[in-house]
C-alpha cells in the first residue's frame, strides 16, 4: 500500500514525512491509484493579477509585478501569453492609454491652477469686468467744476491725510479707477434710479493688482448743510472737503498691498456727491 502527502498528494513508498515535494508533515494511505500526471512537478503558485504560474511562492510576479499568489495543485494550465511572449501591459487598448493620459493632463493643469502657476477660466459664472452702468446725475461736470479734476485732487488730498496718519501714499491706477466707477455709479443708480446696486465680488473681476481690494464708498449731502457744489471755488476745494468728510467719520485708512488707488466722484440729482475709492 502506498502513502501520499495529505497536502500536495505526492505518493511515497513509506509513511516517512515530511513530504519531499512540499515539506508537509502528514501522510495518508492512498486508497486509489494516484495519478502521477496530476501532481507532476508539484504545486504551482498562480499570480491572481495576470495568471502567471510560478514554481515557488516568490512574489513579485515576473510578468506584472503583482504580489497576490495562490497555491494550485494540478497540471499546468495553458497560458496563451506564454506562447506569444508578451505581458498584460502589451494588450492594453490604445484608447484607454490615451484616456488615462488625458486625465493626467487635466489633473496637472488643475493642480497648477490651484498653486497659482497658471490661470484657469472661470467656470459657471461671468468672466471679465462688469459693465459700468449709466447713473442719474453728472459724471463729468457739476456747477462748472470738472469731476475728473476733482478726482485728481482727491488723490492728492487723500495722500496728505494718509501721511499725517503714518499711512503710505497711493498712486492712481486706471484699472482701479474703472472698478471704482463701476461700484460708485451702480450705487447711485440703486439709490436714485432703478438699478440693483453693485456686486462686491464683481470688483475683483477687473483684474486689480491685489487679491483683496478695499472698497470705500460714502455720500456727502451738501444740500443738508445749506451748501452746494457751486459754493466751492475750485476742484481742489471740493476734493479737500470730500476727504475731510471721510476723515471726520473716524474710519481708519486702509492698508495697500500694491500701493494703488482708483477714485470715482459722481454728483446725483439733488446735489448729493457720491464718492467711491478702491485701494489695492
């Protein structure tokens, strides 16, 4: 009567473990004739990722690099990839490879956008600066005074007051001027017209020189004090009065990241002067 290994089934003449094929320490009597063809060569270890058979449990797989092996008893299975001498990586379809490459490119661009290396387009919202509305009243002249000259004088007077408070001087900037004009005229249109008012976030779409611009907007109603714009002899006098009105409110001067400022002065119907300046 022959003996066979309980683990791998290899026949032995005597009950003398361990098995010289797999090293198992328990034999059993072979009731039936053992097929030597089934166990020829002993057990094999099959990679669970690609199916490659190995004589030993020695990951990683020599074909795909996988580490999940399964012990299998029986005759070797036919592997078509062994016949053609290739691996699983060679049968990947080109369309999937191109898809993976495209996804990698998109993720790379998004990452660079988050890091600020490249600019990404705005998704799901408006892009570019908003349109500056036409507000009731005067944007050019009022009572013979040039409002553009008033804005120039306003920056000079504002810098004088800032210097007295130990704040840095500001340089007038055209982009900041446009942002101030949008905000100021939208505010006028909402107060004395039929507009919906300015959108604070829209100011940032002007592409200012800083990430967090400061927007200062206020009104001076000279008619309530018995005065009017016509009482000022020149643009500098009106500008100084407008700056004084802001300073008297006790509002601290805003810090400037880029040292720039934009100003818009608008006289509404009735004589109220609307002032907005944007600091960057």
